[in-house]
């Protein structure tokens, strides 16, 4: 579950 949250939180942050 942590992995999915990490990608979901890091995803938009990396794009920004």
C-alpha cells in the first residue's frame, strides 16, 4: 500500500 501511495504522491510532484 505504501508503494502505491508513494507513486501517487511522487507522481504529480515529479511532474510539477
